[in-house]
């Protein structure tokens, strides 16, 4: 018996990697993702879900928005990870955004299935993961219509 979440990697008969987490809902989502994306994306989604459920320590049907916020706060304040670019602690905004996308996709899948106790996605839409002071645009994105020269 596997304890959830426990990331298990196996190979299919055709040589493709398969991932399982030990929960029937999560495993069916990973099988769904495997048919729609590249192997590295599948591995990233499996790792993101494992990380999320390791922090939350709840079954997928019991997760609420407050659990997502707690997960987000822990990812931003992780003192064991130091970014090379700016020397601050915590994960980069891109990594956090990817993890939130994986979690949101999982819950959107459960809502779309309709046969689970999940009726809404606990990941709020438009959740900002960026920190202030991002890159500013120097050139405004304005299209100027071009006209053809007159032929005399």
C-alpha cells in the first residue's frame, strides 16, 4: 500500500514514463496529462502535485482555498532555497506560477469530470505571484499602419 503522496515512476510497455502519486484521482489526472503533453511537462506536473500534497497533507477532495494560500506562503518563504539572480530566499515567481498552474489544472480536471466531491477550483483565478519591481517596458506596443508607396 502506498502512502499519498508518493511519486512513483514506471515505464510502460512502449517505453514511455508513467507517474503515479498513490491517489486514484491524482493518478487518473496524470494519465490524462500523459496523453496530451511532452514527457518533461508530465514529470513537472507530477512533481508539482507531489510537492503541493506533501505541504497540504490533505486528500484532494478536502483542499480549500486557504490551503492554497498556505502553500503559496511556504513556497515564497522557503529559506533553504537561495536564488542566484538576486540572492533572496524562496522560489522564483516562475516556479510558483508553474506549480499553481499544475494545481489549478488538476482541480479543473476534477470539476470537469463531475463524478467527484470537488465542485469548484480552490486556486483563485488571477492570483498574482510576481513581486514588485519587475522589468519595465521601454517601448510602448503601438501598431502604426503602414501604407504602400504610390507607383507613378
